[in-house]
């Protein structure tokens, strides 16, 4: 039991994906492992960083505690680092004045969201797929990420409560739980 507690507290922790906001990357109900030491070793409960190991990178999929309700874990893709100027206009994402390259891949043929547009986004060193829903309102955004904070978006761009919304907004560094590294169980629907 002690070994399991040490592993969960410092190294890896399982999480369940609670919604479809990260489709097509992660599906509602997927179980993932989160690497808790990717960005530094933290003391459990106190959440104090005792050893800095690495820095979050654009494109990382990260679990974080919701700033307004730290008991709630969210998972989103890191889009903006401290100091970045992030603009979202329709389906276009701009980082520091440059449009993030997106290649349209056709119609999504997976579970749910019939007729959604599937695209490959090239964000930093990460290429990943995103969804655009033609029947949904796109939330526009234009802000500079403050120091010590991060800006996150879901891969299901038009169906994600993310940093564009006041209830999430900018996420402070101390709220980062870890980097999603592997799906260990997937319920095929």
C-alpha cells in the first residue's frame, strides 16, 4: 500500500476523461496515466515544488486543478505560455502574431459529433488532431498570458470549456498536476 501511495503521490496517477472536450485525442471515458514529475516534484497536499525537472511545452496535454475550484481536475492542451499573446478568431488560432498552421483533414468519422471537421494542428513541436463543429458558436479570444500562468484549449475546439471562459481563465503554475502520457484503458463505444 505504501508503494502505491508513493507512486500516486510523486510519479504517476490514473485519471478518467470526464467529457468529450479533448476529442479526437481523448474520448469521454478513457482512462489515462499522468506523469506527475514531468514539470517538477511536488509535495502532496502542500503542493510545494521541491525539485524543478522540466517546463511545460506548447502542445502538451496536461491535467490541472481548476483555479476557481482546486478540487476539480481538468485536462486540456497547453496553447499559451507565460507572456504569449493568444488570439482566437473563428477557427483560427494565433500565437504571438503568427497563425498556428492547421491542415484540414475532412469529416470526422469517429464516435459522436457527426459532420465535425477534422484537422491537424501544428502547435510547437506537437502535431495533433482537432475538431471543429459546424453547428456551434466559436468563442473568440484576445489576451496576453500573465507571468506564472498558462492558457489551455480543448482539442474539440467548439465544445470545450477552457481558458477562453472566465471559470477556467489562466491557470497558475502551481495548479499543474502533470502531463498526460498514456491511455491505459479505452471503452470503444
